[in-house]
C-alpha cells in the first residue's frame, strides 16, 4: 500500500482525495525541513514511512482558527485518513485571542478523542477530530531539539530565550534557522541531533502538553509523531 504524506504550511494545495494519505500541517519552515530530513533517516526503521512523500507548500502564517479549519478540510473534504497538526505555542503565549481560540478547539479535540459524554450534534460537528493528531511544542520546535541532549521542563517564552541553552550543545553551537543548515550533508539536522540515539533520548524525555501549566512548563510532544509513524 502506498501512503502519501502532504506537508502543508497554511496554504491549500491541490491533492487528489485518498484515504491512504496523511496531511501534516505546520506553520513554520523549521518543521518542514526537519520532517523532510528525518523522514529519510527514519523510514529505514519504519516500513510505513518508506513510501511516504512530503510535498511542502509555500509558507504562509495562519491563525489558530485557520489551521484547524485546514485540518478539517483535509479530513472531511479531501479525504485524508489522518491530519497531524503541529503547533508552536510561542505565538499563543503572546496573544490572548489566539490562546483563547486554541483552548476552545483543544477542548473540543480532547472531548472527541477521550469519548466524553457529548451530544450527537457535537459529534456531527467535530467527529472528524477522531482522525486528528495535535502535537504541541512549547514554546517552539527547538524545545524538541533540547530533549535530544537532556531531560528538562524549563520554561521559555520564545525561541530567543531558549537559543543560548540550545547552542550550549556542541553540535548545535552554530544553529541557524535556514534550509541549508538543516539539510547540509553529511551533517544534516538529524545527524546533528545525535541520530538514532539522540532521537531515542528525546522520545524518553518528552512530556505531554498541559494547558494548565503552559506558562510555567516547557514541553514537546514530537514523540507522538514517531509513536504514530511506528503504527504504520
């Protein structure tokens, strides 16, 4: 079975309907480059990834409401069997409206995936979330990179406050948010993060997101992405 994975960055792309397809929705270049590189390394360990194709769209910053609407579109109208929504929480930390909108969507999501007692009307409106996986990085994807080197729940407001700790690791001392840095051979971002051993550490160090501690505890749920890939 061939599975196609489409990586979206806010702007809708043309995609043939397929129940054997996964949409990964992100709002930044870092996630796109990281997934493109990591897929090539990890596919040899995960048979389901071998035939996955990542087709990135042009980056375009979207609001939380728009990101969830894109996920809904992929599942309901374009018939992707799974949508994975990766959210960096830094912008939400600094916008009361965005954070409020996120909490509304997130509570709907939790109600659906945990099968809480909800009305038939609610199920009709949000049942598509059964096929949605939300992954939170608080504050940003680089928190996931920190977990490749140590276990931590230290809180950072944004990437700027995290950057100095990230660069204390020798392999990331020159870290840069550009495509060449991420994809440079033979030391691409996966290699810089310690390869398979680094990924294993990060997965063990990963902690789930908790909306009640989002302003005091840092986390990355990227391990959930690999947990899902391992089921393919």
